[in-house]
């Protein structure tokens, strides 16, 4: 059970800080540092805090349920899969699902096409789990989600030159134009596929009735096409672009933890 000071009793009662995970709270697919967790503990004494990651909860937990905290219990709001898996004070909130939206009959041709396309791709390395089926999206990876950290970095560098993911996305956008889907390249080896509008702004629906006037969002993929873009640009949020977790800590210190707002 999550226990914490009520939002309204914190020094910034109408402020919430929302954080992307990869590249913002921790390096991609790696654990957050002690310094980050300590900073978040101090921040939580000042205002409400939330994470809003594109990944599923299992992966996010591997990265930020560390150094003695359980992320779902510790963060006031926990949003995985852009908020399609959501918790408030450790308790689950209702959400929609990708498969309900798309329907089995329309999903089959989509996933079949994706798997055929990947099978025909000539890239230096393939591992396993090319499509990961999640509650709010599917995640598609040409190299496969079982890639090691080094293999991820190698693929990322290869993809920068050969545009494997963006070419794939362009083809899917054209072929499945009538599906109402968004294709978002947010990480190193994959892209997410979800119904239009189910980007990270979806998580804002869960906090809409909470009376927050200052919604700070921190993310590293804030450019057009990045998976933080929509929420970063949204008129309801105050966006902070970072390039690494140290930037996040620096901004938090300046805004909330050094006596300055
Ligand atoms: O959080 C950003 C992305 O992280 C992972 O991407 P990748 O494995 O390509 O680095 C995925 O979990 C993806 O869904 C998520 O958007």
C-alpha cells in the first residue's frame, strides 16, 4: 500500500512532475542511479510525481524499482504503455486495450505483414521476440527484443545509417492507413504501434480531475516523431527536454529543490 503525504499538503500542491523513463530517469533499459532515486524522494516531499513510460510495466520496473523503492508504490501516479496501464497511489486505474480497439480480424493481417516484412529484412543480426503484444500497443523490433545491450547499440548505429525502422514505419503507415494507428520510434531497437491519440498525452486523462495547474513533463524524445513529442508540446504541460538523467536532476534542483520555483 502506498503511503505518502496527500498531494494538497505538499509545498507545491497543484504541481505534478511527470517523467519519461528511458533517457530521462535512467539510461535506456538500465537501472536508475541512487542519486536519481534520492532526488525523486526529495521531490516527492515538494509535489506530486509520476512516471509515464512507453514500455510495459515489467521493463519499467526493472529500471526504476531499484535502491529500495517499488515504482508503482513510490510514484503517486505510475503510467506504463503511455498510461494504458495506470496506477494512482499503488491502485490500478481503468484503461482501454489495443486489441479491443483494433479487433482480431484487423490485427491478423497487420501482424502477419509485420512478421513477413521482418523475415525478409536483410540486417546484420536478428535475435528473438520481433513483436511484443502489450495491453495498449504492440512493439515491433526488426532485431528482436532479446538483443543484448551491446547488440542494441550496434543496431541503433546501423539504423541511423540504413533507416530500417523509419522505412518500415512509412510502409506500414501507407499499407494500414485506414487503421487509425500511430507508429512511434521511441527507443533504440523498436517502434510502438497504438491507436491515434494513445501517445503519452493519454496519461493526462488520468490526472484531469486532480486540479493540477502546473504539469511539468520531462523527456528526451521531445522532437517531432519522438515518443515524448505530443505530451511535451501539449498546451496542458510545461515541457522540459533532457538528453540524459543528469539533466533531469539538474532541472529538478533548479526548479524545486534549491528554494527556487
Ligand atoms: O521508452 C521508450 C521505448 O523503450 C523501448 O524501446 P527500445 O526497446 O526500442 O529501446 C520499448 O519498450 C518501447 O516500447 C518504448 O517506447
